[in-house]
C-alpha cells in the first residue's frame, strides 16, 4: 500500500527509488502501480520524474 497524501507519496516514492529501484518503471512493475496515475498525482503538486536523477524533482 502506498501513501495517498501527495507530499507523503512524493517522499515515499523518492526514498524507494533511491534505496531499492534503478528506475520508475522497475518500481511500478514490482509494486504493481499505474505509472501514469502516479506521475499525474505528483505532477499536480509540481513534480516530474527525472530519469537522470532517478527521482521526482
């Protein structure tokens, strides 16, 4: 289960990307997450995924 609050979700996802996954695709596949929905939720609070940094910035 992932956090519903967008700011907590941002922290959770970035921590998972930093500690456990080498890409957003790998995280979404492993956790069975809808990448588009996740990106939209975080885009709504001003963050986009940076593949170069492997985090939302």
